[in-house]
C-alpha cells in the first residue's frame, strides 16, 4: 500500500500467518519489529499506552509521518511477531487516502514495513515495488509517494522523547510541538530501534559520499544549483537545493543510478539542517558495507 512516506508491505497485524508472510517476502530478521498502522488515535489506543506527552505528539502530527514507540497494551490484538517480543509497539496513523481506506476496510491495524527486500533501497513508486518483488505481490498504485523518506520514529516515555530514526518530520518540528528536547538513543541504551542497522537502504552500486569530483566510470547524485562536472549518468536531488524535494527524490534517484552500470555513485554533500538529517542518515547507511 502507498503511504505518504514510502510504500508499505501490509498484513493484518493480528494474523500470525499473514505477518509471517511479510518477514518471508522481505527476508527480514525476526528480531526486527514492524510498525502498526492504525486508522486513527482510537485504534492506536488498542495497541499502545499513551502518556500526556505522546498524546500531544499524536494530536499534532497524526495522521502523518510520525511513528510513536509506546508501551504495548496488555492483550493487544497483535501477533507476537509484530513486536518481535518487545514490550513496546511502534504505531502510526498514515495520512495517505489509500492507506486510510485499506485500514478502514479491514477494520483492524495493519502491520507494514517498507516494501523492499530487507537492507535494500526503499520503494517510493508502485513500479519499484513490482521490480523489487518480481510481481509476486499485488500493489495498490498510489503513484509516487509524497515525502519519499520514512516516518520519524520517536520513543515516548513519560518525560523524555528519544529519536530512534530521523524521518519525514524534522527534529525541530517535534521539539516545538512537544516542548522538550529529543535525546539520542545512545544516551538511553534501553530503548533502541532494532532495525536501524549500520548497512541499510543500499543500492547494488557502491556509494561514495561527500564527493568533490566525479571519477571515471562513476554516476553522479548531485544536490543544488552547481552540480559537479561529469560525463556519465547524473541526477540532481534538487537543483534549487530544496531539502523537501531532495527527500522525495532520494530513493528513486538512487534506484535509477543503480541501473546505469556505473562503478560507483558519487554523492555530493547535502546539508544536515531540517530534513537533511534524515537524508544524511539514509545516505550514510546506504554507503555502509
Ligand atoms: O514511513 C514508514 O515508517 C514506513 C511506512 C510503510 O509506514 N515504514 C517503515 O517500516 O519504514 P520499516 O519496517 O522499514 O522500519 C520500521 C522501523 C524499524 O527500524 C524497526 O526496528 C522500528 O521501526 N521499530 C518498530 N517497532 C519498534 C519498537 N517497538 N521499538 C523500536 N523500534 C521499532
Ligand atoms: Mg525499511
């Protein structure tokens, strides 16, 4: 199903067989929990325990690209595999009309990781999903997704918020709404995002970050009005240097350049401000081997 961030591989979160199908299709390690997608705050309350702080974030950003990691409700209607045995659950209420319609039609929460084989590039078009899974999985075609980068994941305790994954909503936006600073997961080892592996989001072609020039045989992923000189294939994340546009283009441009047969993809620097935090996070993991 399309969401406003990226495509998701959806299954009835209460059906163990269906959820198992997700792990098998993706080749996903079983220790990596899935995000539970709900139609609204009321449905989210059947799986996660809210505090005033998480309530405030939900009111501000749902429906939308924020995933809250909350204490799991006792006897939540979820297959144990969904949370990989953790005592917490990642929940979000997607804004995309097709995702909303699908959840409401099923009438229950849907577990959905990004619709790509584990560790590979995230799909932001129906075409990319079909390519990734060889047409084995039916796709609800919602065109190209709006933000192009995954949801921001925040673990919400009573007094503190931990940023588990930078994403489509910026750190500054969350801090402004919450009235508290987001802390890093390293500062609180008890809470972590098991799926935030060092190597992730990877194309087959190696990435070379912070490129100052393009070498023979390389493709170029440019950013901004002054792209590096190159003779090979080149795409620009945003000619005007707009980070929202760059996030939207990130995975699809990497996917296109991956098909060119280049020896490597040289990536120009992208600023770390605003959405740049999430873009740089994905680039760093895509470059890791
Ligand atoms: O935008 C998105 O979030 C997309 C769309 C489809 O909703 N979904 C997505 O799912 O990015 P996935 O599986 O690619 O990434 C989910 C991340 C993983 O890193 C996983 O470890 C983490 O969320 N996660 C899920 N439940 C968690 C929990 N209870 N505690 C900590 N991390 C959790
Ligand atoms: Mg993913």
